[in-house]
């Protein structure tokens, strides 16, 4: 299915630019061209399709779906909705406030906020195109599990006291509900707007990710990763999580790096730990959440995810050989 992008990269890199596939530069340029064309093609198609069918879903309606459910239903529903509603970071604060106003428990709210940045349909499809559906589905399963466990731990610890006091007094009200788009033209217009808005927001991070992936693929020898990032090196997984924290990207933007690392022999668990860290506990995300959470809760939230991502990394490194 994706052979056309490989052929296009062959023609541009080795034909038009006359680079040799035997050189590091040739490999890097070929990787860059193939991933740029493939990922942006997939992004356009997938974002449009998802936008068309999501025209009737808004953040406020997500809140109403989760409200009033039992714990056994609300946690799986929260992480499931988080996985299919990739709202941007700017939506985190109003979503958080709206969930608490609807009397949704703090743990369920945090489970949603954990799953939403880590997993979305666009990232999953692009990840599957890069490294295969088997690994993409393993990533989804790990992300959903981390969301549920993280939310449950926050609920058990009863950390509501570390939510900023003003949050409990805000009344967003029913007036905040947005009208859904129900007719065909409106849904197409919404889908087109989603393509412009989402790709316009993330294109630079995708290009940076592809650029880094190209350099790793073309210029960093495989022996380097086998020495420092193999499954035998127990420090590789914590180092991957720590590396992801200061980076500002999303799950889609880091996929080219994941693809390049795996092509060099870096174990699946290590690259998944990196991907989760970039998506869920990056510093910009923590800064945004500081508007509604006290430092103690942010530190606890980040600590739980840090331990969870390391555990996921070790587990997958042990299971997938």
C-alpha cells in the first residue's frame, strides 16, 4: 500500500538528487522524503475522515457521556473517549473543570487526561504504517492500561485537596454545550477545518520528528544503539522517559523517531516509553495543567506516569524479543 512513497523517495533521492543509497546522506534523505510524503498524506486523509464523523462530538458532550456512571463503567469509558477525542492541550483546562463540575471523580478525570494525549486514531494509524499494526495495538493497550491505573491511584490517594480551590466554584453550565453539525455539508466543512487546524498546529513537530529520525537512521550507527539502548541495558528505559519529558511534541510527531530507533534495533519497550513520555508528561503539558492543579498533584501525576512508563518499557522489552 505504501510502496508508492518508497518509489517516490527512490526517484527523488537516488534519481533526481543523484545520491547513493550506500551513503549515510543518501539513506537519511531517502528516509526524510519517504516519511514526509507518507505521514502528511495519511494525516490529511485520516484527519478529514475522523473530523467528518466527529462533527457531532464536542468536549462538553464527552463530559455529559461520562457523568453519572459507576466506577466500573466510567474508567474504561474515560480512557476510551480519551483515545478517540484527541483534543489539544488548550482544551485540557476547560475539560478538567467541566468534568469536576459534572461530579465526575478526580481519578476518572485524570484517566481521561492521561489517555487523550497519548492515544488518538491519527497517531495509531501513522504508527501502524511506520512499524506495523501489531506494535501499534500493543501501544494502544499499554496506553489505556496506564490511563486506568493512573486514574485509580489518584482516586485511592484522595488528592482532591490539591486541585486549585477556585475550580470547585466555577459553573460552566449547560450554555457551554455546542451545537452539533448534523447535515452533510456542515460535516464536510468541519472536516476540512479540522485538517487545516490540526495539521497547521502540528506540521512543524512532525517535520522536526522526521528530521531527527532521518539523522538517526542515516548517520548514527546501529552499534551505538546496540551498546547503549539494548534490552540488556537497564538504564535505557528510564533514560528514554527522561529524554521525552523536556520535548514538546505529540504522539504523531514522535513516530518518525520511533520508526528510526526500531530500525536500528532499539527494543520496542524502550521506544514506547519514549513515545508515552513525550505525549503525556512533557513540560508544556504540565505548565498548562498548573492552572488548575497544585504543584503537589502535578508532581504526583508526573511521578505515577514516570513509574508506569518505565514499567511498560521493561515489560515489553521482556515480552517482545
